[in-house]
């Protein structure tokens, strides 16, 4: 990363470390569509082990693993229940509807966190006039919620309610390891409540590409068919699987540093009258803040930051997102705060 530029736009902007590049260069490969890539096979076995599932499948993206998860549980004409701000609804082009004919019933959470009481009563009756409710999806941590962690007890309650009512459960756990590190609750305990779990390697874990879907052996066998029709069958993918394996071995516990950097950045922003953290509590590595209109729009403020070597992402007319990751140091967070303070003091 150019040390003149501090990039807080996303944890997807990371570049492979030297150790990760070496692992990629040395990866043993084969044709994964034939099930013969040894590195991909090791990755899938490792993910299944870490999540406490029978099997896992490697895919190019979290968008694909989420879509496969939905398709495993829902037929055309079925409905899933999910939070209104979740990634599946807002950032995956409604693939569940476009490609799978699945309807979505959304519930507005507080910074992405939903309560069981909000879901009770949403299951459609067995009536030919109505869509069939089949699935509950949760996201942990929650991207648009500012990296919020779904409370473990709430997750447990919701998933138990879903099972008792004959519903399947899927977890968009793109940043599940952030939740695990921040709470001390192992990823396998979070995953135990869900039929399928998607995890991403190209966010906080720092790999260049890839996600995995874990579940029962039967479901993952069926997932192979869905991955194929969606164009996700890869050949010598051990090169990128090696990066994901390296990330799982070396980059999980260091997520705690990203969380500390985010809190450090947030503390500085909280000292500026013209800026407001939303939410104020920082759970993991994502934060949002509102810009007072006296400083211009969020896009204009981000343009000013860019000119000063800091990249952040405008997400609404007055709202900016900042994300910490392995290419951002605590010193970078401090420097970014000083840049932000200087921009807020600029003459009108």
C-alpha cells in the first residue's frame, strides 16, 4: 500500500502480504471441478472444521455463496425473512429474485440487529394465495449497521424459533471472524445455530478473492450443482485457496488490531463537533459518521480527504463509512484523525 495514501474505504482493498504471496506461489494445484485441487480441498476441510460443519465449498465471492445458500433452502415462489439493511438485499443485485425466484420479507433492525419479537407472526399461513415462508437470513457482523455484532443470545433465540417453525437458517458471515474475535465466542459456536454459513476471505482476512459456504455434507453436495450453474466452477483454484488458507492460519486473531484501530479513529471523530458517529459504539472494524451540512456533502468531504491522502467512502448524502484492515496501522488512524480535524477547520 502506498504509505502516502491511507485507504479506509473497505477491508476489501488489502493486498496480499509477502507470506501470503509465497503461499500462493508454492500452492499445489489440480482441477477443482474434478475435485482434484489438493489446496482447495484442504481449504474446504479447514473451513468446515473451524465452523463445526460436515463440509464446505469454495467459491469466487460472498455474493455467490449467499445466493447458493438461499437456493439450497428455497424453491421458486418461496420467501425468506431478512433484515432490511442486509448485504443480500442491498448489495447483491437481488440475485435471489433475479435468478432464483425467491421473495424477500424484510424487517428493520436497529443498526442491523433484529429481535425475535419482530419476526414472530411473519410466517405465512399454508394458503395457496400466499407465498411460502422457508428461510431466515441473518448477517454477522452487519455491514450497514457499522460492523454491529448480532448478540449471541438473540441469534440463538431466532434460530431456535426458526427450527421450531420448520424454517431453514442461513448466516451471511462475511465478517463472522470479526464477531468471533471481538466476543471471544468461537466461530463454530455462532455457526452451530445455522443450516448454512457463508464466510469471506477477501475482507478482514486479507486474501485477494474468495468465500466459502459450510453446512451438512448433503447440502454442500447439492451446492456443487448450484455453484456450477452460477459459473463458479474454478479449475486450478489452489493458487487463491492457498491465500485463504494462509489467512485462516495467520490473520484471524490479528483482527483485534483492526477493531482497536477503528475505536481509535472513532475516538478522534467523536471529538469533532461537526461530525457524529452513527452508531456511537464501535463493535468491530467498521464505523459510519454523519457530516454537518456546513462542511458540504459527504461526497465533497471525501473529496477533500482524498486531496490530503485519506480515502473514505460516502454512503449517503451526509454519511461516510470508514473501515480498518491489515493495511491500516494505529498510526494511520491517528494521522487520519488529524487530517479530518484539519479539513473541518478549513476556512469557508
